[in-house]
């Protein structure tokens, strides 16, 4: 059917203006009865949203749009605009939408391989825009057009106390891009150069009740609407000439729009795109700026007067929508043509601005209601064809991906273990999925038991009674930081509290997932009140200000989604390989430690003879060593206090351009680290030396030093154990931008193996 529509369109003269990355949609469970866009239109929207298109660098998105309408033979002008024209004669009508988004470009390359940036556009965005990129995964397009993974450096939560005047992440001077290299020569070898575009690594999520959230979704719904319009219109019902244009550089002076208006002289124009700020909300003394309609408000007509009434073409469109029972409202929007030192091209006598409401505009969690978009598409079809036919809503669910199967008998690589553990979710008190995955990843001979507080305990060897073999316990924790639902508000928002310590600015304003026994639900972590005001400051007590939106607007709607008090909430995550041997992924703390223990078990090959060694994967470390404390108390009561405890956890490193080098200065890629001193323990210096000698004798790279945070081993010290914590250097702790070097993971696994055999 689609092929027949396109074939018919080829009989008419035609012109189209356009400007395309990869798409990763977080898998979510959805209510089967929720209305949404027709599947084909929804998939186009997701694909376009997932494709970065920084102003001036829209060509990849343009090619993706072109692929959707290739039978139309779209034309591209020398600015990058993409245009289709159907029919001939009068009236000459123009439907136009921008496709670019705000972001950054590389402005400099430091000797140590960090990239400096400049923002596009340089003004006109919320004051918080830069800050929401801090400690986040990003993508950078190199000279050959390949997208590389990287992160924006962020302050490590555990080292915040080292700063008397912490760098402000809102300032461009403090933004550094880390792509996993150590020199400017490596940057250039990767094809990265000044002026390469940088965009946030987006993971669009589908919320309940037709809501969808993603970075720059407000810059893409217009393209999705016009592409779907081309799928649906009947050319025989198009009167006169219809031009559909996808234009570039809207954020940086509306250059594409100006080009079209200067060269085409249309009689009528509908600009399809986001409504933009510029007017104070009537009756409000705050700094909030219009537009302020909520998603679900239907089609919006943008007016340049806060209390304006539609006139001309806008009034005709409103009447058309009302006649066909399509929800339509008005809201303020500034002109799509910004002020300029040059005379602006005139707008057509008949023109209108159509859009839909966006919430959390120009943040990574920008949100729309897809039923609004479906209504907008129906109105555009009516306008083009003068037909009253509207399409019904269709449902499209998303299946969840199948879990990886059991491991074969051959040992998996350390990196494969790490990937699978990193991509599993387990907030403190919700470690069950991680615990089950650890069991799957162990060799068949290893049969761990689940102990108190949910700890997973594996006895590696048992010494004969009366022997002088020291008892050794090696522990790493399974939990990660996140949130837990503590209540549900009347407006359908979840009120959540921290599980573990985190920096709210790394999580608020970003997509999220709510986890329970029924599956994962798409969500966003809302920003605090006043987030879009010039003098906004993050709350001093953030636990009182954290709300999560799952798309519901009543308590009853939340319950229908199956979400309950006690469910956990996290930020979506993926294991990403950076350049060389480095990688990014949230919850490396402490999935790297878990990985090292599993890898060591495989290396040991079976139970140890004449050794007293126990491996433990613990719970609740981020909530105060919960699992370790329960195990230590039980072993003390039984008279089995271990002689030595090796707590395996992050060595939070200051190996970052925005951290003080006064302490925690362990470089990633230089080997595992002995946490000789942290906030919870001081390791005996003779035992630190013993580990160093053991590592060097086995040619294992080793470092040692002082860092922040605590470790599970300290829970055993009060009962008589000696705690020698081990770790690996980690950049940007407790954030979505965590970076490691996989060589350090290998060295950590090797030293644990040696200790188990010979300590």
C-alpha cells in the first residue's frame, strides 16, 4: 500500500528540503491499551530523535529523512536544506520544519587528549543547559563521519570534600570531553579535529499514557509529522503547489528558513516546530517564560501575543481542527525568525505556527505526548487534502530483549563479564537480578549460597582443622546507587529517595527506568522547581525535591501501570567501549569488583586445597555496608572471624582535569590500586608492602594511595580482622560518565587470584 502511494506521487512535479546516527530505545513495558502514533510514524520519530544534528551538521539526519521518502527524489540546496514540491500553479503553499538541535563543537585539543568545546548556539538556551551535559555520555563525529563514544568530565562524588571552590559545570571553561585517549596525537589518529560536532548520547524512553521523552524531541516532531504526511496524502487532492521543506540552522539564526522565504515566495506558510520562549506568563511575577502548555494539550497555535486570538490562516486552521474534533489550543511563541542586523525576509501574508507542547524543553528529558503529534498530523493532512478523513490511533508495544543465555564451559573474557554485569540493574536492597547474573557467570563447579541480607557467598577452599592457614575473605558489593519510590503524589508523579549517595544534577533532567517484578517502565527524573530561571541553584536537601514522571497524571493511572511504593528507579545505562582499552558505563562501582572476583574464580579452576578462602558478593554497600555488616556480625558470633579481608571496591581517582591532584592521584591504565587509606579504614603499612611485593613478583601493575569513601572490609575490623582494600582507578564516580581502563580490571582479577592461592 505504501509503495502504491509513492508511485502515484511520482506523477507530479516535486521538490523537498532535508538534513541524520544510531538509535537505542530503552526497552519498557507498556500498558496494552494505550493509544499512540501509528507504528510507522512512531518509528520515524524515534529514528530521527536518535540522530544527532547539531546546527550546521545536519547532513546525517537529512540523509535519514531522505531514505524515508526516496521515491520523491528530494533535492538538497547548498546550505543543506531538503525540499519536495508536489503539484503546480496557485496557491503556492509551504510546509516547513527545522531539523537541527543545540549542542557543542570541538574548539581545542589539549596535550593530554581532552577536548575543549564551544556551544552552538552560543545563547538562547536555558541557563542549566551546559550543566545537564556534565558527567554524561556523549558522541562525537570524526572527520570520516563515524560517531565515537565519549563522556563529559564530571566531579567525583567521593572527592567533593577536597574542593573549597569546586569548578562550576555550567561554565564552558570547565567542560572537558574524554574519549579514552592520553595525548593529542591519539585524538588526531582517531580522526577527531577542531569543529567536530558533539551531542549527548540519547536513550529515548516511552513513558505510559502516550508520553515519550528524549533529547531534542522538540526539534524532531515536525520532521516526523511531515514525513508521515507524505506517506498519507493523495496527490490528486492537493490543490496548486505544495512545497515541504526540512531546513537547517534554525538554532543559529534561522538561516535555512530565511533561505526558503527569500527564494520561494510562498502564498501561505505553516511553520511546524517547537514553540519558543519570549513572553512572560500572564499574571505571574516569576521569571517563567511562555510557552507553558502541558503535553496532552493537543495541537498548539503559536501566537506572538500572550493573550492573542488566532487570525488569518491560524484562524482557518483552528476552525478546520474544531470541525473535525481535533483538540487545538493557543500558546505564546516568539517568531521563528530571530532578530538580525540584516533585514529579515518577509513572512507570507498567510502564515501560521503549529506545534505541540513540550515539557522540560531543551533538556535530555524533553517530553511530548504522542497523541498530540497524531492530532497535528491529522490536521496537516486535512489542510493539504481538504479531506475530513482522520486516522485512528494504533497501539504499538515494545517487546523486551531476551536475556543472555547460560555461559558455556569455556571461561568468558573479563570484559564480557563486565559488560553483562554493568548492564544489569540492582539498586541497594534490589540486588536480586545482579545476584542471579553472578551465579550464571560463575563456572559450574562454583556453587555459592545466599546468606544473610542477600549476600552471595562462595567457599573457595576449606583448610583442615588445626592448620595455621590464615582465613581470607574477599568481598565486592553488588548494589548501585539509584532511587526508591517512597510515595505517589496525587498528580501521578513518584516521590523517590536516594539509595546511596549521588549528585542530583547528574540524574535530574534525564530519562530513567522504574524497575519492578513486572518489568521496566520508562520515566524521567524531573528537575527541581525554578530550573529554567537565571539564578537557579540546586536544592541543598535534594531528597525532598526528587520527583519521577512515568506519564501518569493520577494515582489510579500509576496503579494501572503496575508501579508501586518500594520499586527502584535508575538511569538507563550501556557498556560503551571508548578508544583504546577504556570504557564508559554507569555502576562500574562496583561491577568491576564483582567482575574481578568472578574472573578470579574462573582462573582458580576449582576449589583450593588446604586454603581457607571465601568470596562474597555483598548487598547494600552504598546504604552503609549493610550486607558486609550482617555477615561480619554472624561470623563473629560463630567464632569464624576472617584473619584478613580484601574489600574490592572503587579507588575514586582524581585523574581528571577538574579534580584537585592533592590526593587520590592514581592514573587509569596503570594497574590496580591498594586503598591504603580512605574514610573508613587505614590499612597496615606492612600489609600494603606485602601486596606490592606480591604484585611485582607476579608482574602485575600496582598502585597505592589515599582516596575518599568507605569499603566493606571496615565492617569486619571491629571483630578482629585486618582490612586491606583493593580497587581500580575510576574517573567521575557515581555518575553516568564513569570511565575505566580494562587493563586495570585484568590486573585486579590477577592479584585476587594470587592472593587466594598464596596469602
